[in-house]
């Protein structure tokens, strides 16, 4: 998957505060592709984003 310079710049600027799912609506890449690219570029989410993601995951009910 090829990333443009504009997409990489946007990833560097927005990933720490928005996270992968929100950015996948802006950058035409999957949340997984965004996480992998951010990891390779050593870009981290801010702790508030991580905490919010954990809260949302807790709201998902199991299918069984």
C-alpha cells in the first residue's frame, strides 16, 4: 500500500489526537493500515485517546 506525502503528514499530525478509526474516514486506508504505518513511523496515540478507545471497547457486548 503506497502512502502519499500528504497522507503521511496528516498521519503525523492527527494520529496522536484522533486515532486510527477516525483517521480512516479522512485517509482512504483501513484502521489496521493506519496503525501499522504509525507504528513504523513511531507515532503514538496520546493517553486520552487510548483511554477513550478502551471505554468504547468495554461497551461492545459479546455475541455469545
